[in-house]
C-alpha cells in the first residue's frame, strides 16, 4: 500500500467514525440551518475540508475516487453535511493557484479554515494601490456561518472600465478572499430542503483586499502540478454533488425498508413489503441506484486514470458530467418511489423520508443536476458543437 493510499484509507476510516455524530446532529442541523460547532470542528480536525488542498501546504490532496467515497459516506449520514463539505473542500483547490505564502495564510495558518464561496461574479472590485476595493451582495454561499473567509466573486474595474482578461478577451473576474469578520452574513437561506447547508448571501461594502489575496476565478494557472488540479473544478464539484445524492438515496431506501417491514397500509392486507407493486418498484430502484453508482464510480476512476498520465480527454469530461447529472436525477426518482409508497407516514416533519424528499428536490434544482446536461451530452455524442465551459 502506498503512503497515498494509506492516507486515503485513514481519511475514510475517520469519516466513518464520525457518521454516528453526524446522524445524531441531523435534527439540529436542520433546525439551525448550519452545522453545530462541535460537528464542524470534528469534521475540520478529520481533515475533510482540506482534502483537496495541496500536500505541500499540509492538505490531503486526495485522489478523486477517494474524495467521492468520502463525500458519499458523509451524504449517507446527512445530505446537508455532505454538501457543505463538498463546497468547502473543492474550493480549496484554489490553494493550488495562489502563491504558497498566501495560500498558507488562508488555509493552513488560519485554524480550521474554510473559504465560503459564491458562484456569480456580481461584486465589483475597483483597482486601487496595492489591491482592490470590493463591494457587492453575493448569493448562495454554502457554509458561510462556519467559514473563516468569504470569497467575494467580482468583476474588476479600473478607471471606470472593466479590466479585460487577456486569456479570454472577456472582463476579468476574480475571487477576493475577505476575512468573514469584514463581511456581513445575510439570513437568506429560508428553504424546505438542504436547510443545514446554510447557503446564505453575504455582503461586502468597500472592503480593501490586497492583490495577493485574490485569484482569477476561471483562468488562474495551477502552480501545483498534481492531477487533482488538472481537472475542471465544475467536474470536481459534480463528482461530490452526485455522490451526496446517491448517498441520500441509499439511506432513503434503507429507511423505507424498515418502514415496509413494520407498516400495514390502511384498507390493505399484509405489510407494505408484501405488496407486489412495492416489491417490483423496490427491485427497479435497487437496479437504478446500483447502476448509477457504478456509472459515476467508473466515470470518476477513468477520468482520474487519464489525468494521472496527462491524457485527460473531452470524452472523460463528458462522461463525468453525464454520470453526475444522472446520479442526481436517479436519486430523485428513487426517493419519490419510497415517498409515494410510504403514504401519509412520510408527510410528517420528524420522518426521515420527508427530509430525504425535501433534500433531494433541492439538490435537483442545482446547476449540477440540470436536465440540460443531457442535451449537452447528446449534442457531443452526435458531433454537434458544445459549450466547453460546462465541462
């Protein structure tokens, strides 16, 4: 066993030991719309938020197949927790695109550091001596309440004009890393599912950010050369999001099996599990779950094998995009099946099936689960032009 594999095994083992704690916190996570501090600290101390930070900075720099396994294990215990870890961990790949001294300040020297990000470059960064002054209201910042830093996503402006990124010919977009104390966290995450992700908005108002604490959001070259940093970030996020969805679906089925062995539906004879329709649907759900899990696992492994030898091709990227999207859509169908057969039992807030139902339908609304990804792949396999930015 290589040292790298040993590290990966120990990380998986550490996460599995935390599963009872995650499960026991699930109601609190849901109620408070954030991870309880003791759980956050336990996860941080296990190294999960730094799984994708370079080893040279003290991070895990794990291989993508192991990464997906870790996220799935957490997702089985609680989908919101899996999502929070995935968002914080993959943003850590930016540490590979920043000077070591700055990356250390952010991810290593700050205790239990997590950077909470935001997708849209809706902030404005005005060039000033030594850096930028940044202002903006930023959305969808998962886990910002336990973050040490927020990454304001801004278009750069100099003398009233957008700065052009020479790599793209488009306006320059940068992440501006701001200590969380210099931002205002806004209480906006009022939702029915994935409540514990705490995906609130934040605002920054004329905050000064030194130039070295910024990074080009789309075109920053990798300083670290490991295979993990050759994979498009959107696909790393996709691998994790798909893994959360499959973990949730597996737990949902197991929850349903317990109910099916105990409940006799009203006006019917025998237990729920004795109904032939239930049996057939469960058989199909198992096939769907195992198939989509196998597809996602294969796509991740093949992409990783290719990137390790410097042979990452568009085929690998397309396969992972399809597998991750399909994992999310299949998970929705499986949860709906369990929910439908569970009857009125599943409508109560304290029933796990209700939480699975709410969570998976919020996941399905995320960019990674978009139905248009099927169209993208359909275009690709039929030889039509595609938007490479989605891969």
